[in-house]
């Protein structure tokens, strides 16, 4: 068995502290062919199959990378649904997520060393030239110190590392003279102002041009940062110091790590999620291995490997002992309170903890790594992807999945550690799911909701930086690589730093003399080079025996149902106006509100907010009535959230040239067909109606009959629209928001409420699309008159869609054959008039903010103000949050995204490359053909 040990240290032999097990701790790249024999039932994957899967990863990378370069560069990221670049300040703000964007071609820099790992050396050389020529690091923009460090600084250093390697080999990069390193040093100096704090912990954000705290900087007033944000700097900053000989970067990163270590909770040896950068007080006292802390632990272990400082290993081992004592509850990893570590802090886990099994492999603790990885894999098999958060009984807590690579990373490390072909099959599943559910014509789109299969218009840079790197290395043999990957260590963003940096420009003492470790028991630390007999027993069933008990852990934990307690609104003196009777468009009701001191405010996102000021009431009695009204409205809203909350639905475009690849998140209706009980959904061609608002009798019923009607939000009740199109013969309806620019990316889930009357007469399905998603359908109609969609509770895979289409074609041919018998002379039906399908919407999508006739039903604030979603101008069902439901059903809770002011418009060359639908569809043709070939076996 080949397991690399430190120079002069035999496997299993105790060595001096300065001797380190380089290869195991650096990458865990053990010789997979010689570690474990294939377990019975786990058939070894053939070399041909591995090669095929490796080539498929290369094709997928080419698809993502080429679309970024064609449609997005020099923007930071690609928006794969609209085939354009995401430029900060030109798109609706996504809150903190946008802090990663700095107008520095983020995706290209983040992808540099991936190109070399995938043997794309020519493309790498071209990319480096583009970065040197085009990228400007002196932008007046506020960015995340953490994200900029791991993605941009790490990307530049990783690019420099492989560039000098290629130059040394003599074939490529002969012109290279350290330009990427010069850029990295420039960026390093731009990040240093963030460390201007008394503690040495950096501010979470910095202005690339003006630093912090200056009026022009627009940052530097923050008081808190996350532990990972301050503790995930040492690899990049130390590498920058070792490459350049400038020690200040490593010094600052070490000081931040020292401060966090000193502030750990001494009795539990745990750290919190958020810390005050000035006082060192823990702001959030929960502790885990997921978001907010994750890479802090990772960098302690890897800093020991790269820098040779025993203190980092001492700290890691101390924390790891606490993690396994308190947080690890196999196979779960649950957050606890740092002061009361036996008490769980929450009942759900976030997807970022998926990196931890890989870190445990580097540590050499293989059993819990296998257990946690298997649990995560079972969740993935249930939902196709790992939800952003899921509960201890494996219900979806947050339904998004932004194509995170952490699970692929752990899969790679476990395969290299065990050689078990099971992990190759896991990787194959990841590839298949990405192609089946996330692949779109212009790249790969993040999942808006893993339950419905709907997409989000984002493809983060880490997808190219990490996902394809780990998947390719999983299936690659040593001869497939143009360099020895074991000579490098992965950063948290999977960038490559050479291990020889440990002996270069050592300007700082390895031992940190400022911190005492006398209270720590040295016997807790493993100074021994890994012994293969301990890590991997001579039992070919070892890994399988650990996984087997967890095979059905997710299905067994899935609850059969959740009963909802009914809540009464309470009795007492009735106010003149009851909340359940309130109509925002009723002038009399508005006048009553005014007398009660209640004001109604229309919000930009289509909701209204009610706020009461007792001093503005006409009398003390009216003020008392107003208070009762507000309390009743809060209770009503709360009741609707708990009792009427519905999960999101999906609108899937199934006609040519989309073929089911575009899935839009849709809001449900509290009336009409329940799509969760009709798994086949409703499928049909779309048609715009006249009048476009659907508030009166439909004047073009011949165009709507047997089709799915498109209409605009506004001017009447949702239920009234549904009745009108149902009367005209429509088989379903889609209401498109009239609020220009609204999107499911930035707005909470929207539900369409009834009209307070019995709605049992409405039998067709009704769904709601925000403006951005609705325009995708409208743009498609302008290019292709015949646009067919599927309304369902969850997106269908394309194999099912094509199978249904084939059956429909057979039925159509059969009916045509019957039609040509005795009654062949009959005229065609009026319902086949396709001319109306391409009609332009009336009203141009303009929003209406007055004259709202609809009742309010939505989530409320905790104070005397109530935020509500309304239909026209805007009323809906409980729109701000959704309660979690069992994993057996698609009714789980969603996080809310923040809305903040957008940044100033960027320079001209950063203008987004917006393309007409005709151009986009033309670009898709070749991709569609290739995709159809790839799916040939499946279909």
C-alpha cells in the first residue's frame, strides 16, 4: 500500500515535531489502486468507464467555461438563464452574495488553475494573457475580504503556481514573468486596510480603491465578522509572503488566527459563528462545522502542512477533539452552544458541512468521514442535490442549491483514501444529476428549489474553480495528469499552492511564542506518521460495513405526515372593520382605516404595509378599534401562514428548442387544481388573453380554448381571472407580475389568495410568475409562436417529457386516422388557431399601484406594522415565508433574500451583454444537438 510519509519518517513511527506527513495531510492522495480491494458487491469500475466519465467532465467544463467567455466575460459571473454577464450595480442586489463581485472578471481568475488540472494548457495561456491585459483591481467597489481572498487572491496565486511549473517544463508560458504574482501582491495590499483594528481581526468588507472608514469607502463601520471570514486567510497570505519575500501578509493573517484562538471558549474549546472585531466578544455563540466556521478548522490543519508550524496542528487537534465530543452525533453534525456544548443550538444542518468528511480524511479519521458522507449522499439521492439546509429528520429547510462543490470534494478524498469504487459511482451520480437537472443551453444554472427543480439565474465562480476540478481528479489516473498533484495543497477554493513554500522565505518563527499551550495535554496530539493498518484495516468490507447501516437513514426518518393545529382568531369586542373583510381597493375601507389611525403603504415588491399611529386616529375609541384591527390582521396572517402555506410550483418549458431544460419557480394558488395531487401536471401551449388583465369576459376564447392562458396581474381578484379563463375554455392559467423587474431571485415566495368566497367552482390550475420569469416565456413566444409548458408541483426529467410527447404523437396519429374515415370532410376546430399565441400583452406589463380590490393575506411583522402581499395591484397568499414540511412532500421552508441598494453604474466596458431571444436561441442549436446525442441512450 502506498501512503506517503514525511522524509525520514516510516509509516507508524513516531517522529520529531518538525517532520510532517506531507502527502496525506496535503491532499490525502493515496494510491487508490493499492489501498483496498473492491468489496464484494462493489464491482470495480473499468478503466474505459473511468476514462469516459473523465471526458464527460471535460465536456461539461467546456460547456460552462465557453458560455462564460462568450456571453459574460469580462463580467464577474455568468447568468446562464438569460445568457449574459452579471455586473454589480446593473442587476437587482442579492445582498451579501454580491460582495464577492468586484468587477475583476471573478470567474476567469477563479478558473485559472482548473484549466491546467484539466490539461487545457493552451486555454490557460490565453486566459492568463486576458487577466493581465483586462483585469483592473483598483475599482471603487466594496467587496468581501473573505471571498476576495479565497477566490481572487487564491486564484491569482494558484495561476502563478501552475504557470511557473509549466514554464519550468519548457513548452508553455515561456513568456511569463510573474505577472499574476504582481497582481496578487497589488491585491494583497488592497486588502490590508481591513486589518486596521485593535484586535487584528479584519473588517468583513473593504473598498478596493479607498480601503475602510474613509467617507469614500462606504465601509468600515461594521462591528462583527464570522469566524471563517477572519480565520481563512493564512494559506493565501502566507503563500503571498513566501512567494514575494514580503512578510507583512503572513504576519497579519497569523495575528487574526492567534486572536480567535485566544477567544475560544476555554471549557469547551469551541468557537462561535460571529465575533466582534473590536472587543472579541462572541456575538453568535452557536458552534458547528458548517457556514460561518467551516474553513477556519480547515486552514488550521492545512497551515500546519504548508508552513510547518506545530502550533497550528495543536490548535486543530484541540478543536477537533471538541467537535467529536460535542458536535458529532454520527452521522449528524449538529450545532451546539459554546457555553453549554451538550445543548443543541438548532435542529438543522447546512450544506457547507459537506466539506468536513474530506477534512477528516486528511486528519486520518476515516470512520466518521464515511458515516457523514453516506448520510449526505442519501439526502442527495432523495432530492438530486444537497439542499442548502435540511433538518435532523432530513426535511428540506432551505431549498436552494447553488451548485456547491463540497460534497464532490469529500467524495474525491474518500476515494483516494479508500480506493473503494463505490465513490466512483457516487461521482457518476453527481455528473448525471448536473447534466439532467442543472444543465441549460448557456451553462449550468443553480437550483432555486430542489423540490420542484426550478432554476436560479446564477452560476457562481466556485462551480468552475472547484466542482470540475474534483470530479476530474476523481476519475483521472496519474498518467492523465501533466504534473504531480501531490506536490500541491488545496486551498478552500481548491486553488493549488506548492508544498515547497514551506521552506521558502521563512521570515517568521514557526513556533508562536505569544501563545502558551501549557494547559494542553500533549498526549492528545498525534505526532505519528499515519499507519496504514490503523487507517484502513485489511478488511475489504471496511467502508461498506460502515455505510450499510445508513443506507435507509433518510427514508426511515421521513415523517408520514404533520398535523396542523387549528388556531382561532379569538373573541372579544368586534372592531367596525374585520381584518378578514378588508379590501385594499374599497374606498370605504380605506376611509375607516384613516379614522382608526392606520395608514396603508404600497411597497415596490407588490406588497402593502399597514402601520398604526394612535395619535392620528379620529378619537380614542377609533384608536382602540384600530389596535384591534391590527392585532386581528397579525393573527389572520399568522394563521394563513400556518394553515394555508403551499410549496412553490414549477413552470417548465417543454417545446422546441427548450425541451424541459428551462424551469421557472412559480407561486401557487390557494384555489383551483392542486398540482401536488396531480403528479402528471397540466401540459399545453400558452396563449395571451384579451383583455390581458383577465378581469372581464375573454374576447378571444378561440385562441385560449384548450391552452394555458397568460395574463397580467392587476385590477381584479385572482379568482375572478381564473373563472374568466376557465369559462373561455383554458386548461390552466399563468399570472405574470406587472411589477417591472420583480424576480423569484430577490422576492419571497408568492401565493395567490382566493376572494373570500367559495372557490370550489375553479378546477383549473393557476400559477404566479414574477416579472423576470414571466418575460422569459413572453420572449420565447415572440420568437416561437408555439410555446408549450408544463405546470406541475415539481419539474419532470426530460426522459419523461419525451416519452409523454411520443405517446401524444401516437394518439394524434391514431385520431387523424380515425378522422379520415366517415367524417373526413369536417372542418378543423377553431381551437387550433395559433395566430393568437404570439400576441403581444396588453398594457405592456405596466404595474398598477392604486385601486386595489383585493383582500390582504401575508406574513406580518412583530410590531404594530403588518407587511402583506396583495393581488391587484397586489394581493396574495402568505408570501413571505413557508413552513417546513416532510421530505416526503415538497413543502419546505425558504430563506428570504435581502434587498439592498444597488451600486453605481459601472464603466462602459462592463456593460452587460444583453442578447435578443433570436440570438440566444441560435446559440443554443449546436448545444441542443450535442445534448440530444448525449441523452440518446437515456431516451
